[in-house]
């Protein structure tokens, strides 16, 4: 049941990314271009997600356990550290330079677009390098 619900949630997420325009790098770069031809439409996507989270998280966390899981898995570290800030900076640079973030890139890979394929390959390599850096001592 958990795998099926994950599959359905993934499809809903993918459809939402497509409908909102997040899979189009030109739309994303237009949103980031605040000094040129700024496209504020993605602000409504983000606003909707934040509003949904603000309403649903307190309601969901009132439960003793998730409906399809054994326990809630919540972040333990609420502070800012170099890993968080560095990761956020790398994410922002990659997003701004390519117009893709990981979710929309994975959704867009079905197009066969070479730029998306290269981005996803670089993303996987970066994840591997990051994991290697975190585990080596």
C-alpha cells in the first residue's frame, strides 16, 4: 500500500509541476528575472504550496502516526549550518543557471530533451559526490 500511495503522490506531483509551468525552464528563468521581463506567475504556485502546508501540517501532526506509515519522520536539526547554507546556495545556482530543479527535471526527462538529460546526469553525479564527501573521514 505504501508503494502504491507513493506512486499516486508522485503522479499528482508531476501533474502539478506540469500544469504550473515548473517544467519549463523559460518560465522559471522568467520568474527569477526580476530586473527584466519578470513573470510572477510561479509566485502563486509557491504561495499555494505554502498556504496548503500552513493549513495541513498542524492538522496532520495532531495524529499519533501517519495513515500509511509507522511514524512521522521529521527533521531533527532546526538550526542553520554550513552544510545547509552551502547546499541551498548550490541548489539556487543550479536552478538559476538551468531553470530546472530536481522534481521538474525528473518529470521533464520523459521529453528526451538533451539539456534535461545532461542536467539529471549532473544532478545524480552531484548527489553521489555529496554523499561521498559526507561519508569520508
